[in-house]
C-alpha cells in the first residue's frame, strides 16, 4: 500500500511540475504573441504609408505624362 501511495505521490508531483512548466510556457508565448501583434501593427502602418506614397508618386507621374502628351499634341497641331 505504501508503494502505491509513493507512486501516486510521485505521479502527482510530476503532473504539478508539468503544469508549472506549461504555465511558464504559456506566459512566454503570451509575451511573444503581444510582441508579434505590435510588430504586425507597425508593419501594417508602414504598408499603408507606402501605399499612400506610391499613390502620390503615381499621381505626379500621371500629371507629368498628361502635360507631356498635351505638349506633343500641340506640336503635332503646329506641324512640327
């Protein structure tokens, strides 16, 4: 009977040790998750900023192209 109680006590101790280990792992993973969420948020902001910048550049290029095409059209009309 004593052997069974010792075995049970040992198994309970192992379960408790494993539970503590899992709690530590969970806390660590929660910290890592928070850090990754923060990084994701920053990357999303950077991407949005890059999209705006790219759209602005496209608008400038489009405007210059329209201007150049207009000048070419004027040259064609003048017969040059």
